[in-house]
């Protein structure tokens, strides 16, 4: 699919306009969004993503439309997992709830910029070297295995303050004097005539540093579903645009999705295998099959990838909620105080 430059420009301008609207309409004035506000705007951004995908499918064909939706669902689900890390960072730095929107929006902007760079670099590498798919595929399988071993539990949030600062934060604090107190939502402040950075700037640096790591997973993953840079970019952009609202909407649910990382691990490994199979089909490496294409290597269709992704996320979500419900019941039955609170009050007759 060849996309004209003017379409890229219009798309870029539209995304920047949505980010600016988000800032001036919701973030500029610090406040903690209500559940209704978060739910409404989450629905708006998801609706915009769906409308865009339907339009893309009608204009450029449903093969590309399916690729977009598969990419969007994958990036959205990875973003939900990333929100758990954001929650830990917010807790560690004790960011007041009314200032969290600004931190998240800055994180979204940083992610958009970084992913755009990664997308362009990935597109250039794929166009020049087909063997890059081997690397992408192996990396995703490795990432999937690593992610499957991780645990997202409430204890991580409770002990977030004990976590050590990351490299980027340590370097920042070493290079620039900082204060431990928030001064509204300002990034810097003056104390006794000397300029200090506030925790607001520090937490934004921490979020930005994690965005780099997230991009390393998400970009190879979506290139396993489509090789069209425009689809990769728009799927990432729409997945990120509603991230701030989603954080406040499902914040209390994040620690209950205990199997989400297992589901995402399977998805990443599945896409990794898909990439390796594609690389074998397009093989040009001289030490593999004499540099010839491996024709027997199957190609996994995008529609099947979309079904696997949706099915895996559904199973992971249902299993997570079922487990946390069982754990809650077990905690009630083993806690004498909880059992007593659950028992009905009986009145003796006189």
C-alpha cells in the first residue's frame, strides 16, 4: 500500500491536534478525573480508532483493514500492561492524583515521538534486509518467555517506594539539584534563589525511560502483523491516544488482571513465530537453505492472528477475574474478623 505524503501530513496534524485538545480540555487545569469522565473519553478514543479502521478498510481493502485492527488490538493490550508499570512509578514518586494526568499525557507524547522514530527505522531496515524478521521474531519469543515469568501483584504497588531509581533518574538527579516536594504541577522551582527540578520532572523522565523499553516490544510485534509503516504508525497512535483516560478508568482493575502478562507473553511469542516463518519464506541468508526461499514455510494469515490475539486476551481476562474472585473468597473464609462481618445478625425472641 503506497500512502501519499499529504495523507501522512494530514494524519500527523490530526494526531497532534487531538493531543493538544486533550491538554487544553482536560490536563491544563489539574484535577482528578471522575469515572464518568474517564469512561466517556475512553469510549470516544476507541470509537475514533474503530471508525478510522473501518475507513481504512473501505478505502484500501479489508486485508489492510484487518492488519490495522490486529495491530491496534495488540498495541492496546500491550498498553494496558504498560499501565501497571506506570501505576508503580506513580506510586513510587507519590504523584498527587490531580497531577497524574499531566504526567501521563507527557508520557504519551514521548511514546509517540519514540515510536515514530522506531517505526521509520524498522521500515528502512525491513526494506533493505529481509533477514531482520529473524531478529524481530527471535526477540519477541525471548520477550514473551521473559514476560511470562513476571508477576503483576498488588505487593509490587505496596512496596513501590522501596524500588531503586532507574538509570535515567539517577543520572538526572546527579546532574541537576532536585527537591523532594511537589510545587503544584511545575517542573522546576526556585528555593533561596537557586533553581531545582521537582518530582514532576523526575517522574516524567522515569515514564519516558520506560517508553523506550515498551517501544522495543511493541514495534517488532506490530511489524509481525503488517509491513505497512502507515498502518504501524496509526495503530500505535490510536492505541496511545486514549491511554491517559484508560489509566483512570481501569486503575483499580490493573492489579486484578493477574494473568494479563501471561496472555501477552503468548501473543508476543505467537507473533515471533509468525515473523520467523515469514523470514523463512523470504529467506536470503546464504547459510540457510543455500540462500533460497523456504517455500514449505507456512504463512499465518492476518485474520487468524487477529482471532488468536482476541481469544488469548479474552481467556486471560476471564481467568484473571476468576482467580482474584476466588482469592477474595478464600481470604474472607480464613479471616475470622471478615467471617464475623459477613455473618447475619440474629435477634433472640423474648
